[in-house]
C-alpha cells in the first residue's frame, strides 16, 4: 500500500500543472431558415457530458434556473431565443441568440437595385422566400451592396393597413459589413398619386458589435393603407476608425423583408 | 487500483471529466480532455521560454527530431525555429529569413534529420539541416504550366516519401499538390481548384498514410471541411468528410491520425478550434475541446467546439511518449500547449 501511495504521488507530481478553469463554448442554434410560414423547429446543439443548455424566450439572459433544453423547440410566432451552456467547474458559455420571424402580409413582388455581381441572385422572390437568417453572406440568400443608395419596391397582393416593415440585415464588421446609416420607408398614396414618407430609422456606428443578423424594424408613424411601399436604404459610406477597413465604403447585406 | 485504471473504469466516453476531489487533494478540478482511450491532461504553461527574448508570432507547426527535441516553427523572424526539450525548456533557436514560415516537415534522410520549411511570403520551399543550413530551395513550379508568377504559389505544407520524393501542397495558392524527386526535379502535379471530388479547396496540409497495406497521400481540403486520399501517383481515391471542421494538416503516429482544427464552420472567426483524433478507419475517436460526433451511415455529424481550450489550433506534434504539443495561429502569440495522456 505504501509503495502504491508513493507511486501515486509520483504520478501526481509528474502531472502537476497549473490549474485552469475553461469557459464553455456557446451552443449552436440549428435551423433551416430563421423565417417561416406557419411553424419551424429549432435544434440547439451542444454535446458535452456534464453540461446543460438553458434558454429563454422572454428576452432575458439565461441563468442556470431557466428552462433546460432537451428536445427541439417548435416555434409558431416571432420569437427571440437566447441560450447558454452551464457546467460544473466551467465558466458558463457566452450567449447564443436567434431571432425567428413569421411570415407577414402576402407579397406580390419585390424589385431591388442591382446588387454587386458577386452577391446577387436570380431568384425574384429572394427577399420574401422565407429563406435566410444565416450569418454566412456567401450562402446565396444574401444580396450585397457597396453603393451609396439601395432602393427596394414592395408590392402587396392587396391594398391594406400597414403597421410595420422589417428588414433583415447582416452585421459582420470584420468583413466590412455594417448596418445601414439610414432606412426610410415610403408608401404610395393613391389620392395624391405619389410616395409619401411613412417612417425612418438611423443607426450610429459607435463601437464594435458582434457578427449577427439584425432585424431592423420600421414602425409606420401614421395610418397607412396601401399596396405599394418603397424602402430607401443608405449603406454606411465610411467605415469608422475603430473598425478594420476604416475609411472605406462599407457593405450592406440584406436577405429578407416582412410587411406587417 | 492505481489512478490510471481507476479513471479508465470510472469514465467511459466523457468529453471532459473532473476527478473526484478525494483522489485529487493536491489539485481539485483538474480537467481531462478528449474521449475514449485518447484522453489528456493539459499544461498551457509548458513553454518555459522568455517572451521578451524569444518571441513568437503565429506558432504554425511542430515536429520532434531523432534526439527527442521538439521544434517549433513561427513566422517571427527573431527566431523562426525554436528548439525545446520535452519539459518546455529552451535548447536553442535559429532562423531569421523566413517571414512567412508556415509548414515544417521533418524527414530522416539516410540517418540524418532534415527539415522542409514552406514559406508563404517567400513563395518557396526550403530544405535545411536540423540546425538551419540551407540544402535546397524550391521556387514556384513553372514546370506545371499552371503558374505565371511566384505570387500565385503560396505553399503551406510538404511531405517526403520514403524514396525521397517531395510533395508540396500549395494550400494558399492554387491548391495543387506538386511532386518532385529528392533532388527537386518536377515529376507531376494534381489536385488544384475545381468542381469535382478530385479537386481541393485550401489544400493546407498533406501526409502519407502507411497504416494500411498500400501507402497513400492524405491531403487537406480545409474550406471543404474534408481530407482527400490520393495514390502516391496522385490518383484520387476518396474523401473523408469532417463536417464543420477546418482541418489543418493530418499527422499520423502509430494507429491514429491527429489534426488541429483551426475553427468550426458554425462559429467562424470566433476562436472555435479543437483537435481531432481519428482511427485507422478515419473515424473520430476523440475530440480535444469539442464534441464526439455521432455517425450515420459512416458519415459523421457536425463537429464543433464545446470547451474553449484552444483559440485557433494549427498543428499537433506527437512525441515518443504520446504527449501532444499544440501550436496555435493568431491566438495572442501564445506558446504551444502540451497534453499528456491520462
């Protein structure tokens, strides 16, 4: 026994290394598309014994007391899922976040300014096909621009009341992809025979932000009944000094539009 | 029952387990990484050298020489090659002329260790003695008819066959593998970019697999998340898919293939690397810092990082005692980590 203890302690000494606490990696949200017609399945992947995935759908950051993920979630309405992994002796993971968007009003067609030749699509319904929401801008779902202005014309199947328009935009600052400086929405007024302003948002690029899809929501500021909408997007003209590619024209990537 | 058998009996396939504190009075919570019979302790402080005196930039690749020393190749021109003993102490260093030092391969040539360095910036492969004397320089392979200037050729890795033939993988250039004889005379080329199984996308690494009856080449197709096998004459055999894994160079030791995975597809540019170990049938048996993929009809499911042990691992060196050394690219100039088998 003594001999064994001696051997054991030798073994310990041989392998004495600085003790270190590692952080868990964020869980992976797996889905075919972040956009859906009626419902969708969301799988959260993280195969590591001794850990558990906790998630929320109320916008709060998950804690160890939140619901544990066990089987794929079935999503039937606009939902933000936030998930984190916890495990004894590990630092909890960073948060994984996904925004899942249900189809809006029926769209007849959407026309758009010509994208860059490397980031265009032959699909006429590319902006309302319920496909996308993946951060890989080369996956064929994204339209890419590095121009000063992008114009998008939306035609609905019928005239109706519009409350908001959502545009899914990529933020991938290391790849020079930024949110636009300004989004402005116009609606076609049949009485005045012209497009009139319906709302706008501006984004200031103040500091680095993580790579993610951002759903930009334009709330219509007045009562609007129409079947034609126009979106004027002004991509960021100059990448800020704190970012890679500073001073050059930023890229804009969009992959889906919803009208509510 | 000693600790080794205790651990074997108490944990079957845990990705990372903690030892019971009773056994581990001196170091509670020491982590064990990996799966099955390929599980390891980690020492992130293995390197004992002074960063002010012997700095590193990217730590690209490592090999062990016949004297048992561990050689590290870095693109820091103050000391492109750092030679360690297995305990992490500096033995010596050399090299100031390899600004794009990337690939390091050791070959025992008639009893003498020689090195092959791929330099991304110089667009050259340089053969040296173990202490840095240049023996041969291979320039861009005009003979292939595929290149019009040196800039198009950015070699990342070499492997040397038992007859001395040199295979160069142009992993950051045109993704061809170029085969030369031992003197550097062009023999043939294969691979390259294209649509079809026999082509490569980011041919970042290459090795020779002697484990089965007939030797073959294993070439990395990193952006495709796969290895591809070719005959020694460059005929395509098959593809070994590893979904999600940006595999760097394959390294074979004993019955196993080891590979540093720079990052995963699911979390690109987010320091999501890990290290895979595959058996003779190219099946993942251990993932250091990640998940063990399930197999459906011989096709592995996605592999990804679960524990942030590594940032961007770039190479694995396995020493004569089965310890692993992991060199990392773009990871805050971190020195290599050592992993010791459980």
